[in-house]
C-alpha cells in the first residue's frame, strides 16, 4: 500500500502552538479503537499532523509540528469513516481528514487537535465503465497507482498530472480542486469529476452526480469540490477517463518579453486550440530552469491525443508563435524529466531560506498588471531575494500565474518574513484583479484572505458549513470559516 511522503525530516514531536485543543477522552478512544485502527503514539500523531506547507518545514527542523492530533484513525471503508465521524460529532471532537498530505497550504494541520482521519488505507480502482469512459476509485488512491492500473488494464488515462502526482491522492485532488500539468487539454480536476461519495459530519453517506449533463437542481458535486474536508469526507470518486493518446508533439519558443508570450497564449486559446502543456516562463525562471541570459522568455508546448487533433492544434500554435524564436525541443524533454523534483525546496529550507510559491488565476486582461505588481510587492519585503513567475494553465477567459519567491532573513525572522511576503504578494494580486488560489487551495495559510477574496459570499459558505456540520468538527480553522473551537492563532 502506498504511504504518504514526509516533506522534510521531523526532529521532534512538540506542538508549536499553545492554542486550545479538544481531545478524545478515554471512552471515545475506546469507541474509535473498536471501529478501526486507532493510533495515539506521539511519533505517529506528530507525523500525521503536518503536510508540505513550506513554513511548517522550518518548524519540523526545530522539532515541532504546528499542532498535534491526539489520535490517528485509519478506516478501511466508508462504513468505518461514517462511524468515526458519528462518534466524534456526538462528542464534539474535531476531525481533520487527510491522505497523501501533499498540500502546501496547511490544510491537513489539526489546528485544534482531536483526530486525524487517515484515508490512505482506502485505495484502488473499484470499477471502469470503458464505453462511457468513467472510472470509480477510492479516495485514498495515489496518482501513480491509478494511472498505472488504468493504462495497463484499460488503455485509458485520467490525464491529471499535478507536480505532486507521486505523493497525492485522488481525494486530495478533489478536496483542493487541483490542476495537473496537462490541464489545458484535460481540464482541472473539476472537469474530470463525474460524481462523489461523501460522508457528512454526522455519519450520513450521500452520493452526488447523476449522469452526464443532468439538470436536477444545483449540482451537489460542485459543493464538495474544493471544500478541503470542511463540509464532508470524500471517500469515493467517479472520474472521466480518456483513451491513452496515440500521438504527441513538442515545441519550444523564445519571446522577447513575458507580455508578448502571454498574448500568444491568449490567441492560441481564443482560436480554440488547447495544447496539453502551454508553459511560459519569465526571464528569471527561464535563466534558472532553462539557461539563457535572463532576458528571453521561454514557452514550452506539448500536446497529445488523436493525430488529427494534435496536428490541428500545432497549426494554431505555429501561427501565433510565428514572431517568436523557435527553440530546441530538448527544453521540453528536460522539463518532463525534472518537473516533479522538489529537492531544491528541502535544500533551501535546511539553509534557512524562506521559499514558497503562490499560484493564482485572472482574466487575460489583468495578467500583465498582476505579473508586474505582485513581483514588485514581493520584492519590497525586507530580506526578499527573488520573485519570479511562469504561466502554467490556460483557459478561454484567462490563465494561471505561478509565482516563486525566496528570502534570506535572520533565523529569528523566518516566520515574520514568510507572513510579510504572503501578505504583500497575495494582496497585490487581489487588488489587481486576480483570484485567491488556482490549485493549491486555501488551507490554513490563505485562511486570513478569504473574507477579502469572497466578500459577503463567505457568509453563504458559512451557512452551508453550519447546516452540514452543526457541531463544527470537520477540519475547523480552514477556508476562512468560523469555528466553535475558537479562532486560529496564526499568524
């Protein structure tokens, strides 16, 4: 069985935060132990209480997790998930659903202690409707296992390849509205989900999705997409799948500036072409990842599928990139080989760097402004060293900009510098017309920006939360939602 991957070494089991925790008493622990495997050791609960949030990696090196759960429950089926939630709801004990724990926003941190519900024992494909192209899979299934079995047994692919592909699960993809690196062809996970099995806070099991293009009132599947475990626990997912592609093409181009590259991408999409990969790097990222003088901006293009569709797509790409400089496809080959390598993050963290990424999306008309203003805001923070950007996912109406930033503060200013950089960059994006997140989700790190980003509509989300989870046990302290357990004591 595939297990979660630790983000960095954990040199202790302490809880960094002193806020209130709400732990199961002996009676509830006995009840949980009778339902499924339940572990209370400090080593296991500490490891299960963290994810790939870059700031928390610094804390791990000093021997602490943000907060530590009292128990980890590992159900093997939906009935056990339902029983755990019913028991915790009745006892008013918080539950933090988790699986691969590959998120980078602190969504898997049990802010108020309680129970971590580890879904990684629920793995595997349950059924495949080959004629309709629909696969039924358990939420704890890791990406490589899903794709390997689908390709080998059915010659099919879901087409979802996030950078965290090797260490993330299907349920996590859905809960955080993830995007894969081939999303311009296949769509985000939102576009792939046909239906869900969800366990509500009181243990009730519901199913959403009623066949293609159903019109049966609001689409409840959408309600749980991106809910990050706050409205229910996703236990089973039905996904759209495609035939394994039979043809592929690659290309690379150099643009004089980032803005002209953005315009080429916009025109490609506006003409209806959707190459699987359309990645544009600014001068700094081009130099860092692809070589060069720091002036040229590289665009990587890859498409796959039916030969007629791919060739037509590349006809449009070539038209819109005619003014750019054709470059070697070795650049695409190199990106494919190294695209999921995260070793630099761990290495820089050990050296005391503040490093993170901020991915947002915006209309085409706002991208150039956001590109300029977000980088400028990040670089105004004391100790900032670099703020760079690439465009990674494109749509008819806009695209995702993915910022990378780094700083070298004194050791006692790592946390304050991290907070300052996020405050500067994220608020610059919101002010310039971008959204709060494209695919990393909200978690704890972006919790404080939700009211600014959503306005009065956050109250609607709160009403839904209160109706589905009246005891407030599901992943409290996330998504900008209020909690009966208190306020989030960070930052």
